[in-house]
């Protein structure tokens, strides 16, 4: 093991949106390489050429490459260096490190200024002294799964914001529908298809209040696709809620209808996109950690989406030394 460390090049890369600053050390702490390159494909290729030249010149057999995890700016260079066929001969281990760990380690260098070359040196030295405890960069498949699971979360949060936003418009048009307790609600879900039909197809509350109960029962049954166990009771609750709600100037109903209808269209679009992302997640997870994936989905309450998110963000069981972690 000691011989392996003695034959290893330790590379630190300080990443920003436009540039990558690199410093490379041997096991004794000698600085073998210093360079600055653009954070793009030609820049990454220049970094690779310099690392390969340094390995060859100093007769080193292995390389450890450490980068600060800087938002998504470190993604391309980490993926490039971890998958390059030429560099594979040196068994590269690429790590994206938590910036907090590097910041804490940097405090031990009391006389250093805050400049990029020195930051790259600190990252390289962090790797050299064996402070890395995280798992290596896991490659494109995990990155793909991570991007899908994070995009799904983004869609869910966006849909939740839209629902929260439209509450004010629902309250203005149909105040009781927005505030009724569970037992007094005509619908269990104010964002469901029947509620959407009520809020968008009836221009004003008087259209509901003065409608015949038979017409309301037919409306509820049709829009609910006969899923209501007691459509008559639902119609009665709906009519009472309309009767007890505040009335508005007639000039307000049409703009509110347009706003509420627009919000429902946005929510529907989000729901369709979430379904598409769910299918993409299930497709991506196939063939990747099938045993661990199967174990996760065997747990009640964890389906393909949650299992994929766990694997993408936390990693596999081998990421942990013991069950205590």
C-alpha cells in the first residue's frame, strides 16, 4: 500500500465557471505541476495532456484527482477525467469534495493568501494526506439518474408553488370552497378534475346556488366519472358552499375564471411532465444496481422513483463502512 502511495500523483483542481486551476503533488509534497486552463473541452484536454506528461516524466503509476464540488461547474471536467481511456491506465480516482471540508482544512495553512493556485494546492494536499472519505465520482449513469430525480423534484416544487399561488384566486371566487373543514367539503381535493370543472365552468356562484339539485347531481356525476359514492350529498355540499360564500362584483368573475383556468392548465402540464420523467427514471435505473434497486423497492412505501433518488444521491451500500454510519 505504501508503494502505491509513493507512486501516486495527487491532483487538486480549483473549479470556477470559466477556468480550472490545477496543482499536482507527489507523496512527499513536492509540487510537480501548476497550470490554469479554460473550463471547456479544449481546456480539459490540456489538463489531461499535462497530467499524462507529469505521470510519465516522474514515473508515477497512479493518479488521484480531487475537485471542489462547485455547483454544476465541476461536472464536465470530473466526468471527462474519470472516463478518459488513456488515463484509465493509471487507475484514476476522481473525487468531488465538499467545499466545507476544504475550507476547514485550509485553516491549517495560516500564512496562505486566498488565491486560486493556493486553493488548488490545498485541494491536492487534502488528497495527499488521505483526508478524503467520500466515494469516487460514479460516472455518467449515476449523473443521468441524479439529473432526472432532481428535475422531478423541481417539477413537484413548481407544481406546489402554483397550487399555493392559486389558493388566493380560489378564495376570491369561491371563499367557502377554500376554507371548509374536511367534513363540509364537497370535494376531497380542490385541485381535482371535478373541482376544476366547478371553478372554471360556472362563471359565478349564483349559477351554482340557483341551479336545480338534479342538474348539479348530473354535473358532479359526469365530471367525477361516477366515482362519487353519493353524488347527491356532494351536490348539496357544493350548493351550500356556494350559497355561504362571499359575492363579488360581476366584473371580477371573468378575470378570476381566466386566472384559475390558467393555473389548472399549468398544473396539468406539470403532472404530464412528471409522468414523463417517472418513465425516464424507470428506464435509466434498469441495469444499474439491480440488486440494490430490487432491495429498495421491496420496502413498503418505496417505489421506483424514491429508490432511484436514494441511489442517485446517497449511493450504494458500499458507500458506508458499517451500519452505524
